[in-house]
C-alpha cells in the first residue's frame, strides 16, 4: 500500500510535470499536477498525494525557512513572507515535571501570521498562481483564514473565508479582516463550513486551500524536516516521538509523508521514524476514538465542543492519511480535557512561551501518556505548539491572573502590595 513506511518509490508516470505528479492514495490513479484544478481522485474520490521522481537527501537542503526544503517541494520558491525556521525551545522545568529524557517545544506560533498554516499557504498559493486561479477560499477555525488572507493578498489574489459564527478567536478574525479577506460567518460548525466550501470549489467558484488540498501538506512537511534537523544537531539522533494537536489531521499526515520520503530516499531507518502521537480535546476526539477502537474509518462527530477552538473539528478530512501514520510509526492518540489544556497552557507560559489553547493540547497529552506509562522516561520528545498566545487573547486572559485596580499614587500601590 502506498502509505506504508516500506512502500517503494513509484515509477514516474507519463503525466508527470518535471518529475512531479499527483497520486490517489486509494486506487493509485495518477494525474498531471497543474493542468486542471483537482482536490480528490476523479476515479474514486480518494485523497491525493504529491509524488516526486527524485527524493531529496539532507545534503540537498540549503537556505532558511520553508524554502530551505525546496528539493522536497513542487517548486523552487513560493509566495513567501519568510515562514518556517521556527524555534525548537528547551523547556527544562517541563521536561523535569513530565519526566522524559528530553523535551523540546517546536513553536509554530512564531510563523509570520502566528501559526503553522503559513507553511502550507506559501506552497498552496504558489500552486494557485501556476493554475491561474484568481479567487482563493477556505473553511477555517481561524488560523487557516488568517494565513490564507495574508498569503492571498501577498500573491495579489482575492480571498474568501467561511468561519463558524461565534467560534473563532478574536486575533484570527482580526488578521483575516485586515489582510482583506471577505469573511462569511456561517451559522454552523467548522465541518459545515468545509462542506460548503468544497461545493463552491467543485463548482469552480474558488480554489480551495484547506488541508484537503495536497499541496498545502507539502509545505507542512517542513515542520518534520526542521524537527529532525534540530534533533540531529543537538542529540545526534532524531526524536523518539512527536506529539501534536489534531484537528483535520493535516500535520499528522504531512509529518508522516516527510518521514516516509526520507525512508524511501535511504536517509532515515524505518525503525527510527518518530512515533506520531496525536492529541485531541475530549469534546472533539473522533481520531482518538478510531485509534482506540482500531477502526479503519473515523466516525464523524456532529456535535463538538472545546475551548481549544482550533481543533473543534468532528470530521477530520485527512484521517485516511493520518491513521496509517499513527499506526505505522508505533504512535497513538489521546484525548485531554479543557482543564488539562488550560493547565498545560499555563505550564508552557511558565517557560516564557505563549501558545493558544489547541497548541497546549500536545503538552497536556504528553503529560497524560507519560503518567499512564505509555510514554517511557527514556524518550526524547518534541511537542508541537501550533499557534501563538495572541491568537486567542480571551482564553489567555481567562487562564492567567486578574488585573488588580490600585489608586494613582505610590503609597496606595505600596499599601496594596503589602496586603
Ligand atoms: C489548524 C490548527 C490545528 C489542527 O491542525 P491539523 O493539521 O488540521 O490537525 C491545531 N492547532 C492550531 C493552532 C491550528 O491552527
Ligand atoms: Zn482513486
């Protein structure tokens, strides 16, 4: 099967363009990458993946940020705002309290618009240019809309975003708005927004840039490549495990693809591939349910709720790519409560790192799995934090301390401090 770690590098089909093509993960049908707009397989509606005739080695990577990895991407450069090259922070207190050999936080909130979505958009908007489309669209829990608006305007294109009304954090709407997106607030949840955008895209109204779009995931592979290079530099070994929040499971799929390509290129041993470990909120955990039940398919949850709004998703579209990723790498999936998420957000903030609630789910999940003994104390782990604290100022203020009113004189302030 094409999604196995031991899959062979496929032969280049006649419809490849400069060594790049699309392949259906279900039936294996191949398609020319840039002739027509296409998001899923014409034959069976399966998800598509980008394939390359030549897979890069670590030596081929050169430069800074996402485009350092151009040899692993469909183009040499993209519509860029200097995305990627995010910090891989040491967090000694968290490492100690969770009890693992090494813990690093890969903070994707340090991207230009404050989330990892920028890595996908720099590639996706470049592809949109290649296809000659003029209007871009997405459904979003917030961060995709912020990234689409910024990269779309950078690329000189119109942007349309569909958001679940009342369920998007303030910072994200502000970004989409100022970067010039047309914002439609839908009376429904994220999954309903995505259903509508998929139909609009199918009717040719706009080019879809949700993670169903296989080119976005190519950009997001670079998270995995940066983590591996960072660990190799600091520990001379790749991490044993990567823990990440899961919404549509795009990142889970993208990291798995990055590792599969390195295995195929002979750059990474199959046994050394980091265990992909997904974390969801208890109120939106269809992937966890599928992993726990050893199910082939994910059941769509119609009612989802969590304060981690970025992962308030009941129908993870990339599940067919992500489930094999979790299973083949020996990883797992776990659900955490909103209270555990907020606690982890405070713990991460205590190391000077500000993340939004969904991001903190990774650390909350690691703590839980370590306590349950699923994660061993000798593991070296990377936790992915997906978005910046300022994305959701209301959640941050609610998790932090209350401002204290004082009079406008020093004696009054001193008196208050001594109370
Ligand atoms: C989009 C997003 C996620 C979910 O990522 P998937 O790739 O869809 O699983 C998690 N956290 C934040 C902050 C996001 O913006
Ligand atoms: Zn197919």
